């Protein structure tokens, strides 16, 4: 039962974290979310039974303090960009490997036994991208911890406030044509609500202890199909022009000059492996994921107050 469980939700202010926080409080849990920027994320406290705490979880002793008394810890922290390095750059190392080590140490020091961890589909030590290699080393930290762990590895996640389909929607509204790198890369997008419910299920279903799950939606699309679909939904059916690999890297180099780049060279390398689940991958029991078409129009076309304020906040960098 989730009711009255005390959950420390690390990374709970992000896209997945906000959805998961809602699912957890709907189940009756009490959720503590640390953030580096309280003011920016203050709206999370609109959810009942959520405590938002400004803290730098990398500081010594902070995670121990936060984990004390928790029934479970969930780690969602992830970054998409890093300085380059081998096998991965320092920001990937810090967020995906060193932080999990600190979280494991904090759980051990405070006798928290249950740890849920977010990885990524096809994380692997020999994967082509730094992101996926660092996620694999993070998984190894979690599985070697001696704690009762569950790991989730989703394909790309969609839902209200996602940074994937919403970014394409913005670009499609702004530009008359859409030059697109990795247009034929394949994805099996999964709904954020389904991902959030899988995490919540793991907190109440002992059969999910010690397991790792690949999470994919019901259908495979190329990136080009996703962009074209997004254009059709929002009423901007732009022409999508696939770029050669060389041009895709050039485009990523230009975009990396932006403050929040939508694409990097490392992202392109991640897309060398199709983000698609194998037919015999392990999924949570009762897994029945929602199709993109049932969910995306609801938030892409949402022009209500909440969506407008979210848009203003994002434009203001807040
Ligand atoms: N979104 C996807 O399509 C997708 C697909 C597969 C896997 N994943 C994985 O799912 C997880 C959640 O993704 P998301 O899209 O929700 O990410 P997000 O929106 O970027 O949120 C990231 C969260 O991590 C925290 N964070 C980031 N860097 C941190 C750092 N250096 N120290 C402390 N906290 C830090 C942020 O907290 P504050 O800024 O509030 O401190 C924020 O709450 C990540 O691990 C990601 O790799 C995502």
C-alpha cells in the first residue's frame, strides 16, 4: 500500500518527477522533493502532501538528512548534456554515476532499504553515446548496492511539459520547413503517466523488487513520423527535410551554442541505436501503455491557463 509511505523523490521537480509526485500523493504517500531552485519549482507544493526543500544534494550529509525516516528513495536525476569525455564527460559522471553512489551511501547510512532508479533504454557500457554509457555505470552502482532496488529503462517519454514533442511543436510553429537530423532513427515513445504508475506499482508489488524493466509504448515511429504527426496535431504540417549524418552533427554543433540546446552530438550518437524495446523484454505486470495519439493532442492543443503560464515561465527561463 502506498498510503502513508514516506518517499524521498530525488529529481522530483523535473518532467517525470512532477507526474510521479502526483501519482504518489494520489495513492496516499507523503513525498519530499529536494531542489536546487525552490522559487522556480514552488508550484510543486500545490500538490498536497508534497514537501519541497531547497538543498544541494551533492553537499556532504544532505542526502542522509533527507533520507532519514523515508520508506523508499526514488532517483530520477538525469542530464542530457555534458562536456565531452571518455567514457563520458564530467556532468554525466556527476549526475549518473557519482550521485547514485551518494544516494546508495545515504540509504545505507539511514537504513532505507528500498531504492527505485531511473535509467534509460539501451544503457550499456559499450553504447555509442556518453549518456548511455554513464547510465549503464549508474545502473551498476544501484544493482551492486545490496539494497532492494528496481530499475526502469524507458524509451523517450511524452506527456504534458515534455521536452521532446513540445520542442518540436515550438520549432514547427516557428519555422516554415523542418530540417531534421536522424530522421530515420526509431523510437517507441512511452506515456509519462504509464512510467509514473510503473514506479508507484514497484513500491507496492514485492515481485518488482530486484528487477529491471524496459518501458516502451505500444508503437514504433521514426523521428520523422513523430515530427510530422506533431505538425499535423498542432495545425502546422511543415515539410520535414531529413539531414545527412554530417549535416546532423553540424546542426547539433550550432544548436549546442544555445543555453538549453534541444540536440547535441552525443544525442545523435544515442540515436544510432533504435530506442525500441525487444519483443521479449521484461515489463511490469498488467503493462498496457497508452498510444501517443491518445495523449499528445490533449497537451499539444491545451491552451488553458496552466499551459499558458507554463509557456510564459519557460520563455522567461523560470
Ligand atoms: N524524458 C525522457 O524522455 C527520458 C527518457 C528516458 C530516460 N529519462 C530519464 O528520466 C529521468 C527524468 O527525466 P526528466 O525528463 O524528468 O528530466 P528533467 O525534467 O530534466 O528533470 C531533471 C531533474 O533532476 C534534477 N537534477 C538535474 N541535474 C541535477 C544535479 N546535477 N544535481 C541535482 N539534481 C539535478 C533536477 O532538479 P532541480 O533542477 O530542481 O534541482 C530535476 O528535478 C532522467 O534520469 C532521465 O535521464 C528521461
